C-alpha cells in the first residue's frame, strides 16, 4: 500500500507510457466513465436511452439474428419509443446465441475482421463463445477500473488480480500488466481438484490448498504492496486460510474486491478480518465486465446503467422491490457481437432504495446466485443458493457442502465434516434447513469423504434436477 501522491503520479505516467507502447486506449474511457458518477438520475436515464436507441438502429441493419428478433416482435427500431416497446423484443438465451454463432450474431461488417474470441466459464452449461474487438476489450478494462475506483484504487495504483487463467496471455498483455503495476496470479493450480473451498468458518488450512504455491503467492503479493486485491471469493478465502494458519504478515491492502461467486456475510467477515481491509462485492461476467458494484456505503450494488440496461424479471414482469427475479442484460456499447435482452443465468433481488453515496445509478439489493441453483419447494416457493450457503458457512465443523434436489419434495444436504463434527451438529443443521424449506419437504443429511470441484472452478453450492423458469414462473420437471 502506497498512498504517496508523488508515487501515484509516477505510476499514472507509467500507465500512459504503457498505453502508447502497446496501443491500448483505456485511460480516456476510464475518465469519461468516472465523469458519469456526478450525473443525476434523469441525466443517466437519458444517456442510457440515447445509447439504446443507437444500438437498436445499428443491430437492425448489421446483425441478422436481431433483425429477425425485431420481425418476430412485429416492430422496427423506429417503433421503440419507450421501455414498454423495448420489452416487446424477445429475450435471448445462451442457446440462441450458440445456435447463431458466428455468422448470424456477429455484425456483418465485422465478421471477417480481426477479432478476439472469448469463452465463458460454463458454470452450469457448455461454455459460450463470443467475439469482441480491441476497443471493446479496452472498454471492459475501463469499466472494471471505474468501479475499482469506488473501492479507493485509482488509475496506476498497484493491484493484485487472482483468478484462473484459461487463455494464453500474449507478450503485449504481459508487458502492459507489468508496466501498470498489476500482478496477475493464476489460481488454477492453487487448489487440487478435490473438495471445493466453501466454508469460511473453517479456520484451518484445507487439505486441497497447495501450501508451497500459496506461500509463493503471498510473498509475491507482499512484495507488490498492492492497494487492492481483486479475485474469486474462493481464491481469496484460500489465501486467507493460509495467512491465518501460518501467521504470514505483510499483506495489508486498502480494499479487497470479490467477484465471480456469491459473497455471503460469513465470507465477507472472514476476508475483512484476515486482510484487515474493506471488502467490496463486484458483479460481472466474462461477457460483461463490471455490471454492478458496491460503493463505500455497502447498501446494495450500483448498476452501471450508462453501460448496460439491467432488467430483473419475475413471472414475465419487472420484479417488485424485495422480490427475486432473473437478470436480463443489454450491453449498450458492444456493436461487434451485441447482447440484447440476454438471459445471463443469474438471479437478483430488486430494490427501489436510493444510495446515500450521491451516485444516481440504480441499485440491485443483492445477487442471489445462478438461476439453475434454486431449490423449488412444494407450492412453487423459490430458495436460492445464498440462503443455504449462509447457514452452512457459519458452521465451523463443516468443511465443505453441497445441496442436491432431485425431487420437488426432497432435499439432500451433502457435507464434508471435520473430526469435531457430532450427531448433535447434524440435528441442529437439519432443523435450520427444515425451518428454511418448510415441513412439507423431506431433508436428508449425507456425510461424504469429498466433493468434486466444478469444472468452471467457480463455487457451486446447489445442484437441482427440478427445472424452474424464474422469468416465466414455470416448473418444468420434478
């Protein structure tokens, strides 16, 4: 951590030099986005609508897939005069995009130009392939830097990024990271492929952590002296466990930013305690860097509505405040391969609160989890992964857990326990789960030796064979 303004000034100079050397264009966009933080709510809505109208005009003429969507809805871009008109466009699923990729969903004037192919992690489905150009790549970086600024990290500050690296990083990318003081640590090899890390209450170092690698990473982070550490929740918890177990000192960032997985209250408290830093929750995806993020007030997640249209839909309508619905996203800037009314597969709780921080961006109350990670109780009541994770993460005798629902009237709680586990702990856990799901659902508890890590490397708490469409309010199979 280095608050010295002269040092910061030097690093900003280095950032600009890195941009010139590598041909990147991030700072100007980053500063333009920061300027939007001072806009009023009406100004942000006007900007959002202006960008949306321009996007719809563009995709109608250049993207065959979306032209057909307009035709299916019986409208043209000129007919979209308000939000109700926009909602006449059909929702877009990953299956739709996969079936049309690349020739039908990539803009016709960009199809044969040099593009960057990205691949999603595929947490609950086969990975999705999509393309962006270098301008969109740099915009994604600027979007992320903009919300990291809310956590106190300005352009050029030292930063550590933790996460699985699945794509080969070229020389130019590595040079830019080095010159801009960003240390990137690949966590694919930080843990073994056995039991996932999902219990922050467990104060020991789990067996699956590679202790030598964790030690090297901690020494590298300490040498970097970052103002901010940014990464997957489970990777941050793995390092926290190592730090507490070994008494390692020297890592004291100003802020920790978690992403990619559910940040429960027990996990937040543990990270705050071990790192001695404020923890911020960032919601994003491979397709959409930095969709929403907490500010310093921690009163929900601000939607970056100058970059996206984010809808929360339940039973075919906008979710009411306090209601959980499916997240549907439109990227206002991506002209290469647009995503319009795209079902990203996440569930969130809507709110109409305003934030006292002064920013006018609307709030999401919280991200509840993947729409595929939902328990459907008899009668149609929905319980998302966060509710179960919070209960189980508070139990020090549970090392890892997984919720499995194969029938609508039965739930199996699979746990990996520590030697201190007793039958009384099991009875208490079943009582708490039954209080959550109701007496009309059978709850069983299974102790297992280990649980396989999901191939995406993201934490999955819940596996269900009961399919439920949050948007349409329909249960398909039980």
